[in-house]
């Protein structure tokens, strides 16, 4: 490989690192090539969607069972104080039921 080609590769890799990206090689099945490339492309965007994908993949690969109480934690995180909801229940006399 000539010196100009080495310099071009070095410049390319330095531009990648300035953007916070790295080039690396992975081994996988030939059929997964498009999937892995599209996954890498989406993760490189560094958007909220890529953060969600990163979280799901990390949890899937870790093999840990999902934590209990996720729904309760999500409901507790909602700011109900600012919602100005009237959650008072009307007190009425019980209905008469004819059995």
C-alpha cells in the first residue's frame, strides 16, 4: 500500500473519530449482513430512537429477566400534581338491589 493510500485511510479514520464514530469489523452470518449494517447505521444517528434500540438490544443480550414493577414505576413518574385533576369521588347512597 502506498503512502498516499495510508494517509487517506488515516485522514478518513481521524474524521470518523472527530464525529465520535469508529470503524470496526465483525464476524457474522452472510444473511445478517443487511441487518447488522442497518442496525449500525441507526445506532450511529445518536437519536432517541437509537437510544431505545440500544437499550432493547443490551437487555436482550444480557439475558437477565425483566425487572418487576416497570408499569408502576412508569405511572409514578407522571407529573400528576401539575395536571389539576379532580379525583374526588361523589358520595351517594347505595343502590337497592332486588335479589
